[in-house]
C-alpha cells in the first residue's frame, strides 16, 4: 500500500497536463467601461495549446440583439459552424449587441473588440490571422470597423451590409456618412480598406438592405484597385447569409489571408 501512494501522487500531478481543454460554444463575459457583455466563443475540437489559431470576429444582425449571449449564434456564422464543425479549424468570437444599439456605435465596437482581444489571449489566437465578418447590421459594422481600424484585420467578409442606411432604418449607417469632410463615404472606405482582401455577398432582391449598397462598394473597391471578391445571388432576399457562409470556398480563402506587417 505504501508503494502505491507515491505512484498515485505522481498520477494526480500528471492528470492536469493531459486534461482536455473545453471546446465547442463557450460562454464568456467581457466588461467595458463598467458594463458587462455576454458573448460566445467557438473553439474547435482539435484545439491545441501548442499552436496559434486563426480567429474570426462575427457581428450579427439586428434581429439577434439582446443580452442572453446566445441568440447571435443561431444565424449566420454560428449556424454554419454547427453544420460543419469538424471542418472549422479556427476560433470564432461572437459578441452580442444590446437591444436598441448598433454595431456602428463606438461603444458597441469597443465591446466587440474587447471580446476579440480576450479570446485571442485565452485561446492562443494568431494576431496575423484575425478576420472580421458581419451580416446586415453586422455588415454595416464591418465596414465601419474597417474604416476606423485599418490594417487590424487580415480580411473582411461583408454579407448584405451597406454604408448609407436603408429608408426604413436610417440610423443604421457607417460613421463616415455624417462626416462633412467626406463627400463620398464609399470611396473613402475603399481607400482605407486598401489592399486588405474583402469578399462581399448580397442577394439581388434584398428588401431590407438594397443590393445597390454592395454594388456601390464593389465599384469603389474596383476604382481603388483593391483586393476584393463580389458575389451577388440572383433571386435571393435578405437572408443571403445562408448562401454566403455555406460557400465551399469561403473559409479556405479566408484562412489563407495574413496581415503583411
């Protein structure tokens, strides 16, 4: 019996080294300026602390706003991950915008970026392979963050987003629209995006966010000689995210992108 005690003691010490890190959709909280926000982090089952990981920040649409920290995983990227989890070899950070708030507001961008930074630190994110994507309201937020934080992300994926707000939702617009010094916010954003790769998706019969918004950004990026891809779905309405995040080429393309600095 005495001989077993040292062996058991050694085994107890060794167990934590072999303990498997929790994976899947994980609950997290971040506090910014005294306000706490719940968010989700997806960690793939193959996660290994010995390597660094690509990280995708996802901004949901207006319909997923709230404070439960869960609803934002049901639409868009979260749904795509659930359908193809074994193939998703990246960390996904999914913050949640509160009711009556917008991703184009500075305080909401601050909480999204704080959640991103926390996840990068906790799960060994590779800061040279951090990507930003959003749909609808989150698409507007993606363009706004791209303008506000150029060179922070290695690539952008914008789904049914825009620059100027739709007629029924004028409050939803990129901040540069309100800048009197900026005569053409589309061209200005294209210049700020520079050579960072962008892939834009939109349905051509979108009743919520006019497809013209993405077409104008396509034209502005083309004029700026930017590095972009553009996909427009014929006969598809607002939920073009179902098509976009199911594109077989999307994530392989995304994960190939790296910051150059």
